[in-house]
C-alpha cells in the first residue's frame, strides 16, 4: 500500500499544473523503412516502407531534460523471398515511447529510450505462411532528434533496433528488427 501511495505522489508531481504549463504536445505522422533477418534456409528478407502515426507529449523534468512519450500506431512489415516468390509479413503495433530528451533550444532536441510496443495483428501473404508467437510486448531501443522548422511544425527523425522474434510455419523465425524513420510533427504548445 505504501508503494502504491508513493507511486501516486510521484505521478501526481510529474503531472502537476507547473509541469503542464510547459508541456509540448501534438500529432505526428510519417514513414519508416523497416528491416529484419530470418534464420530459415532458402529464405531472405528485404526492407519495407511503412507508416507510423499518433500523438506525442514532451514533459519537462529539469532544465533541458524532458520526458518524451505518446501513443503511436506503428507498422513493422518485412518482405520475404523464398524460391522465386515474394510475400509480405505485416505486423502492426501500438507503441508507447518512454524516452529521455535533451533540448538544446525550445525548438530542437535529441532523445534516447525505449518503446513499449504491443502487437495488434499479424499476417503473411506468402503461400503456406503463418506467423505465430510474435514477441509482445516488443521493446525496441530508440534514438532520435526532433526540431521545429516553423512555430507549430517540425520533424522527428529516429533509428530503432529491437531483438524481438516472430515464429513462422516450418520453424523459421523473423528477428533483429531495425528501422529508420521521419515523422512530420504538428505541435499545440
């Protein structure tokens, strides 16, 4: 009970009216290039362009240090090539970023952290392909930078690496996901 009360006090302090006075929040939408590996013989993977969109918030901690979080819908597809035929594995997630951000100025900063990525659906378009046992939650490590180029518009660029796995029919696995992306930001600060 004491831990619950202490957690409530900490969260209340983070979300106090003083902290919300400097809160930056908004929407983001963009593209990402997703890649990964497979351990199946005779099967290779190719990167695939996907989308990411949702909302974000930047909450000040102290001085230039901030917490960057949000709620994002993220596509993590891969192209599989096997015996002259191509297929697409689609895995869609809801991400909750938990990043520490250092702001150089009000309009620019860098961040590092993890995403809590929860798998929403999965499918494969290759014949006799079935995706099972997808790592969820997936916890990719993310490093990125965001900056504003106009008062309410900006850009977020990032690199993401995750060691999650997805089992496929026949014992093959997809693993070692990586992505680079760029999102357009619309802020409401």
